[in-house]
C-alpha cells in the first residue's frame, strides 16, 4: 500500500501513516509527487522551501521516499498499479483544488480496484466539523472559536515512525531528483525545513517568548512570533503538536487562538470556495476602485510592490516580503490596507501578489485576510477602519528598528524622524532623492475611500 504525502510532510503525528502501518505485515511505500503545473503557480521561494522539506523528509525516511514528477492523478495511479497496491492512504485536503484532484484520483483508483482512504486534516479541527447549532457554518470568528474550544481538539501522537517500517524506494523520477538538487532561495535558519529543527525552534519560542506573545506579536521588530507558518503550510509540523506544546503555558491560549484563525479561514473556504477571489459580502461588488490600467495607478502599484511608496512602514513590509518571502502579520495588515484604501486597488490584486511571493502563501489564510482588511470578508474589519501608516509605525515600531532593518536609506537617521522622513529631508539629514516622497497624501486618500464606501452603502 501507499501513503501519499501532500500537506503532511512529516513522520511524527502523521495519521495517514499510522493508518497504513497499523495493518499487520503492511508493506508501505511513502510517495510524493511534484506537480509541474502546481509548481508553475507557486512562488519561487515557496517551491524552493517545499523542495527543502521533501529533501529533509526523504532524509528522515532514510531515502525511502518514492519521488515522482507529473500530473498527480496519472502518476499516482501508475505507481499504485506498478507496485500492485490495493490501498492508498492520505490526509484529507480541503482546498478547492485539492478536493477536485482527490475526487479524480479516487475515481481512477477505484476503477482499478484500489481503495483511496482519506482521514485527519492539516488543522486542529477538520473544516466542516464545527457548525452553528442553528445549522450552517460560522461566518464570524469569535463564536466559531468558542465552539471550537468547547469541541476540543485531539492530542498529538507521541510517536515518530521508524523509517525501517517502510519499504525501500522503488521510484525516483529524474526530474524530481533534478528539482531537489536546485539551490535554496530562502533562509534555512529562519525557515527550517526539517521537522525536528522546526519543533526545536518552536520549543525555544515557547520558553523565551510565548509569555509576552499577546503584546509582542504586534511589534514587527521584536521577533516575537513563532515564524512557523511555512512549516504549517506543508505540514512539517501539525498544529496539534504546537497547541500541545503551548497549552498550559503563559500566553498559550493566545497562541492557540491564532492557530484557530487558520482553521476558521479553512472552513470559510470549504463552505464557500468562491470566497477565494470573490467578495464574501456582495455589497462590496459595488465599491469603486481606481482603474488598474491607468498610468498613475499602475505606477503607484509598482511603487507598493517594490517598497517605494515613501511611507517607511509600508516600504519596510514590502521589502521584507521581497527579501525573505515572509512578512510580519502587522505589516501584512498595514501594507494590505495601504494598497486597498490609500491606492484604491482591489484586494484581489494584492492577494495575488502576496501569493506570488510568500513562503507561507496559503489560499484560505491569505485571501480571507485580504478580505478582512478590505472589509468585504466574513469577520471583516469595519470599512471605516483605515490604517494610518505613520501612526501604525509610531505605535508598533516606536524606535524604528523594523524600518531601519528593511529601509536602509533611513538606517542612520534619528529614530524620531523615521516614521515620516520629510522632516529629516528638510533638515538635510538625508538627501531629497535618497528616499521617495510619499506617493499619495494619506489624509486625502482616506477621505476618498470613505466617500466611496459610503456611496457603496447607498447604491445597495
Ligand atoms: P504566529 O503569530 O506565531 O501565529 C502562529 C500561527 O497561527 C501562524 O503560523 C498561522 O498559521 C496562524 N495565524 C496567525 N495569525 C493568523 C491569521 N490572522 N490568519 C490565519 N492564521 C493565522 N498566514 C498564512 O499562513 N499564509 C498566508 O498566506 C497569509 N497571508 C496573510 C495575508 C494578510 C493580508 C494578512 C493580514 C495575514 C496573512 N496571514 C497568512 C496570517 C498571518 O499574517 C501569518 O499566519 C503570520 O504572520 C505567520 O507568522 P507566524 O507563524 O510567526 O505567526
């Protein structure tokens, strides 16, 4: 039989593996297939991270991971037939693409007399399990979270499978081999790909930072979050393992609450697959945005992408994204708000750009977070909440440490000028051309946004 690994690329607390290995005398082949079509759509940093994860998983399996390349449906079924498998085990997928693919795989396997057994999920509680008492899914986070807490989640398995329990490798597709040999384009220290390193880093986070997480998590310069999102994206660790290590510790419940945001967005996407790219609140279809093809908007959008807006906190976030593939949550909110509410660009444009660059890019979390900022989502920020980039900067990066890390032009100026460098320019502390002037006037754009939101309310 086969364990088909997808978003559960680990040996510990892997329930698909457990199910396959539970049968007496089971001959189990772990299998992973790279889909070139999917890789094409994945950001370079994310696919490089995935290659690192697969390489390390294969190492953990003592080189027993069967590695394939091609369309997953055809490739998996051919492999199953080749080795005479009667069963394929996998962790259940909940994204629209994953579900469609699994339906096709299941059908083809069944036609060949092979069972396809799906179980567990990459979440604390499988999407679809928590529903309102009155019926239907939760559209607002807080009641969802309360219901999830009273439902409870399982503890992780305290076992890590012995690689010797798996059969020796019989397949190593040469393109998969070549792909794995490519060089990394991400910081391995910051984003470890090996499960034991991720868990080790997480334990250090619990020991040293969890107690002040609830406040510290808002400050982009203090490195006070777990930075575990890339590992969660590919299942190098299961959130159960993290919740278990965090629970009972000071700050633990705040941390687990954040993990539930990930669950929450997955259940929104499951129940409403169109919400990945369409406004959840249809009223927002009426909202007027600037014409994206118009030269001014195009050049402003380009400035946002490159971190050249003249608003240091926005530029720091965008440059962190370009340099590392990751951005702090506070900066994600600020940069997203700036694109939507200061530049009047539809949230979908920003969501797509983030997906093209994030190492942890995840359709459910990313696109629904963008909708949250736009105000069009389920649990949306009120439309009139428009982040002021200078005030956000002063509040969450008071000494300008984050800005100075990513906006090198401002590294040497006194911190009091760093949030709004116009004064530093006037005093000659930096040259006029060394850092861009603000591409828009926030106060003015805020007013335009409010008027457009008001008009939208009138139209509908
Ligand atoms: P921690 O603060 O240590 O949190 C632990 C984990 O909880 C995270 O790894 C994540 O899995 C989950 N989590 C925390 N906050 C959120 C949240 N608001 N929504 C969903 N899950 C959360 N997260 C992604 O994993 N992938 C994305 O593509 C993504 N895109 C985002 C886009 C925007 C515009 C915004 C505002 C947020 C986005 N997030 C995304 C959520 C959040 O920013 C990241 O999960 C977080 O910054 C990851 O860093 P961390 O692991 O250090 O987080």
